[in-house]
C-alpha cells in the first residue's frame, strides 16, 4: 500500500480544531499568524499556507468551521477512497517501493513466458536490489536481464559496473570491452577499463598502505553510516535499525525510517529524539565546533509536495536541549539536498544537491554565512564536481573530503580529498585508495581531531 490518507484527515481536523482557540487579532496579523501557522503545521504534520489559513479562519464563521469538521468525521472512520494498493512489481518499482517490488518481481519473473518480458522484469528486479544496497543480487539479475534479451545495453552496462563493485576487475574490464563493441564504440569505456587495472594494483599494494580498516562494534545488519564527531568523544551516526522513531517501514528499504543515534562508550541510543528525530528520514548530521548548532538532512517531511525529496535542516541548542529544526532558507522545492558539513567556526557550510543547474547528478556546493545568515550556495568547480555524483563532503580546515562515483575509482563511491590553494581554487581531487576505499560505496569520511591517536589508524 503506497499511501493511506486517513491520517491526513486526522491531521487536518486537528489543525482546524486547534485554530478555534486563536483570537481574531492573531489570525489577521500576518507576522503573528505566520508564526502560529508554522507551529500548527508542525504539530498536525500537514501543510496549510498562511494565506489560506487567514482566509479560512478570518473570513469563515465559527458555524461553517464546525460544519467542516463534521464533514470530515465520515472520512475519519474509514480508509480514504483513493488509497492506492500495490498489486504488482512494476507499480512498486515506479513508486520507489523497492523492498516491496522485489517480492512481486521475483514471482513475476518465474511466471513470465517470453524472453523479452523476463528481461524487462529482471532489469527492474536488479535495479530494485541495487537501490536496496544488495549489490551482489543486483549484479546477478542485471546479467539475467542481459542474457534474456536480444539486446539490452543498459543491463550489460550495469552488469559491468556490478563486477567492478565486487572487485572482479578482470571480468569487469572484459564486460566493459564487450559493452564498447556492442554500442559500436570500442573506446567508449576505456576510462573504466583503465580504472579496473589501476584498482587491482591498489588492492595488491594494500599491505604497503600503512592503514587497516575494521568494522565498528556497534554495527548491525541494518544501515549505520555518515558518522559525525560530537562532544565528549561521542559519535552521531545515521541508522534505520528497529529502535528508530515510529512503527512504519520505509518502502524503499523495507526497514524503519532513519534516525540519528549517538554512540557513547560503544552504546548506541537515540539522539534527542523529541525535536530532531521524527517519523520521516532524519540523517547525516554535522555540528559546529562548540556543538551548539547542528545541520542535518530530513526527507519526505512534506509528503503532499515532495514525498521523495530531502531538505537541509538546522537546529540550535536551547539550554541543554535542541530547539525545533527549520529548513535552510535557500532550499528549493522539488530538489534534493543532503549531507551537510559545517566548518568548526560555523562560517562555511558544504553540502550536496542534485540541482539541475549543477554539472550533473549530485554536486557539492558551498555557502558562506553573512550578517543575515547563509548566502546563496556556490557550485564547486570541475576539479571537484563531475557529470556523476559527488556527495558526503567533510570539511577539515582547508581540506575537503568527499565521495564520487565518476572520478577514477575502485567501484562505487570512492573517497577523495582536495584542498583550497592560495589563489582560492580547489586542487585536483586525489583518491584515498585501498583500504580506505573499496569496490563498494565508501563515503562519510570524518577525522576526529581530539581522540587519542593510534599508529596507523585514521579515526
């Protein structure tokens, strides 16, 4: 089931019921009503514009408002008439309910008769597994999608990249060669073929790197990612484990909606869940050096307008608690923003966005804080951004770490670093190589400046 709008009517009813107690002087004053509407929208988790708010409450009699609430009562006791039920894999796939899609598509693939139908279903199934971070399953099904079709260049391409992510570099190079021949351009993927050769050498040389990588003890089969350094040696991470806020499951992953968690002495507990963690996806935190201001990502908060879009949020400490979170003013509708990283002094904010005015995919932006708040973001240059995806920036002094899936790397997202030169430009990005990078997605790199340093360990 994609959406049940019964809860929307409850929220709308709660909104208008709460508004009955507001004096007309508050409703008619634009400044006061804007503050009130924001609070009521937050409480009822719906969205009513200030203009509509004043029109409904200032120009509508009490009897009409009561009649409106009585009109809602039948809907509160039954499911919404336009509830959409998912009955097939294609519908689930198109609605980005990937965990649901895999269950349907596996059955539909077995029942399909023609090779053409099998290829189409296999491709959707592979892509669903890929979005669910089940890379091995995705690679297997991309291969089936290619084998079942007379020609399926997209499936062969994804299969080649899947082999690269699995660090099967020789097989990946052969697949890229076959892909170039199939599209009639043998040199089209020579960049990827060369990357496979270089990556295999990095893996062979890992014993000389001086570094070792070990999983953290608090990891679970669920997602734990994007660590942020917090005060007193604690760590704040993002996770969709079963203790996250709410009971609903996120159709994309089949797990809970993500929350921020704090790790202290290897114990993981929710991070200030009353104001920061919600029933939506809350993730990827960053803190100023005094830990009194934080930035993070929230996705799908306004389901009516942007169910699949993410915004940058900020919150300040109020006493020993975090205040209500607000979206940053430069955030646009229908565009994804995420992965904020604020400088220690709070003067600069870096983040990623898929704004169509960028170079392509997700790009990294920077914005400076002026007297009136953060100014309009500026797109970082081509030494950092590409036509692919650049995400998860982390600023450490004059050095910027970030992840890219297009710059020459080992497979999926790799971690790179660049630094600001004397002329203000950013240096060419450098791959951090193995073992800090692997064939899989590597991102969320941070440096702890105060922890006890151990030889050969980056924390």
